[in-house]
């Protein structure tokens, strides 16, 4: 059986005045039906561009693309905008970081939900309204019939994000792309929204890609994680394996930089020094080498490929992986 | 939560900053109706020299308003703010202006808090220019060079560039340099890392700790993320809807949260560990917070947290809880605190170092 989503050697380069910016540079990944994939990386790692490339949301001009995005075996990269429109919302839906800018401020919430119901499912006005109110209730919005007629500014940030989730779920998509869905929200609201996404994903046996900069957000809520750095996937593993057997020093550094509530106060954080490389002129060799505490001469000369680790499904791109005593001693 | 009270304040002469019964209200709607947003309602806390006090709570709890009210931006509606021996709320404009170099602030969005048209060197030198520092241009340049070096930026490559040429983390370094160039005593940090990635957040938190040591700073650290606040703070005050819920030393607050809201905040932190199920942070399962923040225009009676509190009873609606001590320097404003009932009953009378004399622990 073909996987739900198969991304093969995806390339997205932007034409800029300074040259080609290699935002996504040969990424391959697979998402099976009903599974959850976390994509983790810093700002500028290419994770948002990757999500938008999968969805087909990038402009045609000024963008060089390559590779394949196979959704149920069909390559989305070859589709026209008109054909993509039948897939957006109906097959693949997206939730964005900032609910205030992703909702239309001058359109009532109800109409923003019924729009796709009427277009994709050809529901009548009354049926669409009833379905939208059910959806608002299912994403935990109190008094859904009253909220149906309100505008986005009348809701709190957390409630707005619930509305964008209701819009995304409206037509029962098979894949939900959530790009930093909780970054603009408070911690208490963040956990409510993540719980909601997880519950809906299970209930509908929908596949989900959760994009975030915070390993804490994906730790308890995904089946698999791909770590991105400078446009590439540098480690990919089932979630539990990633945390217990991580091999890529970047993943280790990303985890170490999170302040832990269980540590005594004034514990010095292990920050990653420096900044991600310039994607117009990426360094030769491993792109993380300049910031890597374990870098050796080979790392700056030769780029490590994504190689398989002993655990099935675990891949990493490093010549001197974490937890490999023989290599470290050398 | 809803706690008022001042029993948790330390001896008056010891504190660099002492805020008592702070009230900030903003009018809403037509003036004749007299409706107000109760942003901060009777909040008291103090910060000792060299201490970092963390002020934590959700959006809308009044934590940023508290920070700004200390700076007298705008002046609070009522209450007292004593800083470095002076009562700020009564000071006239010019006298207040002379106090301001000793208290500086850094903000959440590092890019919008820097003037996009000015080179970084000028931005950091501006406070010196305003205050007419000694040494003229050369003296100023030396001071700016030093402070940029302290925050990890190179004067020769950074001073001539404008803010948009820097990343968010670097802009926050510039903001910190601008705040430190006048050698302030108190630094108020309002969500300084919440716009930053975790990797950059760690750099900035470490930098703040370094700067605190180098410049001998006292810090009020305002943020919504309890894990971040705990990392830098000696003592933490938890705020909800304009009131204090709990005040305790950082490690104690984590070890034995007494207020149900603090427990919710702790449980909401996403644990970077796949074996910890969401909602289990801190080692014990805790209920997630349901519902929405009530309107600060018409806050609930009694304890303001009662509408969302799993432990609320009738008394919570009728009577506002006052901050009382439930452990060593551990204060909570709750009628039914978590895990402390037995200890409270056993403690009976205790001496209050605040100077009010003997006092029942549960009054």
C-alpha cells in the first residue's frame, strides 16, 4: 500500500539578489495514514518552507523546486493551482502560527467554516451551518451557535486557534499540517490546543505533521520526529528512539538548551553558540560543524549523508555521532 | 487566588524595590458609566538587592502592567512603589526623570523596541547622550564599546549597522546593552525571551545571568513560562487576573506548589521527554485548566481563580483569600491550598519576621 504522503528529495530554492537561498535542500520523508510526524528545528532551518512546499502554497515565480511530493501516489508538485484547490481543505489542511492573521478579520467565523463545506461537500446553507456549529462544539468552543455569528476579534487567541482548527477539520482531511500552532499562545492555552489536536487526530484517524521549534511540544505527542537544520533533515527517528538514542549532536544541543523545570534555579543552560549558516552560501561539509562541540576536520570537508542507525527507522547525518565511544575517543 | 495582603514582604529597609497595594485601572467605554479594567488589584511584593524576582502568569494577568507601573509608565491608580529609598508615585516629572537611569527595562519584541533608522552604536549611546555623561564623544564610544562587548557583540562590526541587519537574539543583546549602559540598579525584563527560539532563548538567559553578576543587578523577570522564570529567579510570584496567588523561593515553588493555579502552570509545561505524558510535568498528574480567563472589567468575587479552580467551594466566592505562610518563606492566597493543610494546622502561632509581631499562620 502506498503511504499517505511521501516526500522524495524535495528541493525549494528561492531566487534572491544575493543568489539562490537553499531553504529546503533535498528532504525525504514519509507519513503513513493516521500517524503523527514532528518536524523540529530553529528559525531559518527550513521547516516552515518545507510545510508550505508540501502544501503547494509557495509562489511560482522566483522559486526553484525539485523532487516529488506524492500524496496517495499523486505528485502534487505537478498540479495546477486549480487542481490543488480540490486538495486543499478536502484532503490536506493546514493550521498556521498566528490565528489572527490566518482568519479573515471582516468575515464572521461561521462563514469562514461553511465556505469550504459548501465548496467541497456541496452542502446547502442550513446543513453547512449545522455542521459548522457541530465543528465549533467539537473543538471546545462554548456557545457555538452564538460564536458562529461573531468576528475573530471578539475571541481570545486560544479560541481563535480553535476556530482555525475547526476550519481545517471541516472537510475531514486525511492530512493536517500544523505549523507552530501554539507558538503565539500562553503555556496553559498551548497545552489545551495540543490536547485538542491530538484528540481530533486520533478520533478521525487523520495523519498530522506538527512543525515546531520546541522539542518539548513534540515529545509526548508524535510517533516520529524529523530534525531539520539549514534546509536538511539531519536526524529522523521514532519519537522514543530519538530521545533515548539520539545520535546527531544538533539534536542533543537542541534538547540541552531547553530550561527544565526540575533543574535547580540558576542552572546554566547549554546554549548552542553562534547562528545557523547563511543558506545562500552554505558551508561545505556538515552544515552544523561550525557550532558543533564535537566537530573534527572531516566534518568541514565532507558532508555526511543520512545514514541508518541500528534501530529500524532511525537515520542520522553525522560522522561522529553522539554515544559512539569508539568514534569519540578517536 | 485573588490574594491581597502584605505579610510576605521582608523588612522594609532591606528591599531595593517595595511595591505595596499596587492598583492599576484603565477606563473602558463612556466615562459616565465609570467602568474600569481592573488590570492590577492590590498587589504587593519586594525585591532585595541582588535578587531576581520572577513574576509569572498568563496573558492578561497584569504582569506587564505591574512592570510598567513600577516605572511609572503610566503612574499606578493607587498604591506605593518605593525604589532605592524613594517613593516614586509622589515624585514630580523632573525628580522622577532623575531616578529613571537607575531602573531600566527590556521588552518582549527586540526588533520593534529598537529604532529601525538608527545605527546600533547610536541606539546604545543614546542614554549616555540624554544624561550628558562625562568624557564627551570618546568617553561615550568607550562605554558603548565596553557594553557591546559585555553582551557579546563586536563594536567595530555592529555599531554602524541598523537593527534589521541583526537576528532577534542579537537585537535582544542590543536592547540589553542599551539598558546596561547607564549602570542601572534594577532591570525589569518583560517577556525578554518569549519571541525567541529555544536555542537563542538559552543564550539570552545565560547572558542575563552573566550581566546580573557583572553589573550587580537586581532583576524583576516577567514571563509566562514557568520553566524559564524558574531558571533565572531566586523567588517567584505567581499572578492571576490582577492578583498574586503564591510567592515562594523558586525551588520550593516547584517542589511543593500550594496554589491550584501554580499546579496548573507547572503541569502545562511541555516536558521534553517522551515518557512524561502531557499534563504530567512535575511528577504528578494534574488537571489541565479549563475555560477562559474571566473579564478583568467584572472579575469574580472572592478568589478570582475560583471560576476555573477544581477545588473551589462556597467560601471562595464569599471571601477573598489573603496571602499566608504555608512553609518557610512560602506564601499562598488560597482557602484550600494543596498539600499544606496538615502543616498549617500543626504550625499554629509563628513569628513573622516582617515586624508585625506574633500572628496566626492562617489569619
